[in-house]
């Protein structure tokens, strides 16, 4: 009986070693997904802010953010984070402010038609 228990213990230990790379890979993938989700939340908050400023749909509100990010050579997540931070009293960077204000005016004018 001692041999069987020992054999099972060795099998479990060997199995743990074999699973270690898989566990490391799964943890890395999980961390990456959590970071992506956190970024997505900020982008969605910024889209919501645009929807309030220029009443429009989600897809329509996303467009000026993407365009301003590309035009200003800034990542969408950075632009979104800067816009969301204004809700806490932080200043929006002036060059981005001017660009986004123009885009919002255009969007608002289009929605009036």
C-alpha cells in the first residue's frame, strides 16, 4: 500500500510541474485581459461623456475620439483618460481641448439637422 500512495504522490508532483507553464501562461493572459478591461472602461466613460455633450449614439460618440486621437498622435486610451480626468477637476490638455471642442461642435451641428 505504501508503494501505491508513494506512486500517486509522485504522479501529482510530476503533474504540478507539468502544469506550471500553463498556469504561468494563464495568469499572464488573465493580467492582460484585466488591463484591457480597465482601458475599455475608461474609453467607454469618455464615449459616455461625448454622448452627454453632443447627444448622439455610442458609435457616433466614439468617432470624434478616435479621429482626435489619430490626428493628435495620441492613443485613444490616453485621450479618454484625459477627458475622464476632467470630471475630477483636472485640466484637459489645451491642444486636445481645441481639437475635441471643434469635433463636438460639428457633431452637435450634424445632430440638429
